């Protein structure tokens, strides 16, 4: 049983050794000439004019979480579609329940104030018109 994992173990060990050797070569051969200008904060050719540790709006995280949820839906749908004949009715019912729950969540997001907040927030970030087929009332 364990002999099946030997190629994986060899691959991991070779990867770790090769990565360590390449990092060590980079540290040894790289020129080290520190300078005041090199160590100063740099933002697209300008001096930094704001603190980099600013707080983000909560709505940004909401958009990110919604993206992840619906992205994961597609991640589950592709393998399910490939093995649908093998898993039969039980697998079909399980995926139907998953999709119903996801649809309920999407309806909840669409009908609550979250939608308008997200639409306004995205229009502020990307400077786009607030008219979108995904965020219309």
C-alpha cells in the first residue's frame, strides 16, 4: 500500500531540495547594494501618499464571498456531470438539493438590500454605470 506513495514522496523531496538550492544560489549570487531610494516606499513612480494599511469596506468581502460561492458551484457541477450515469438517481437528487439551496441563497441576496449596496459599491470601485443585467431591480 505504501509503495504506491513512493513516487509522490520522491517528487516532494526533489521539489523541496531543488527549491532550496535555487533560493540559496539566488541569495549568494544576487548583488547586494542597498540604497536609500531602493529601500523607500514606491507606488507607480510616485511617493506613497496614503497608508497601505487602510480598512476595506465590508461590501468588498461580500462580493468576494459571493464570487467564491458561485465559483464553487461550477467546480462541483463539472465532475458531477461527468459521473452522472454512474451515480444514478441518488447523485442526481443530492445535486438537485445542492442547487436548490444555492438558488435560495441567490434569491435571498437578490431580494435584500445586499444587492443595491453591492451595485453601488461596485460602481464606486470600477467607475461603471450602475445599470447592469445582474443588479437590476
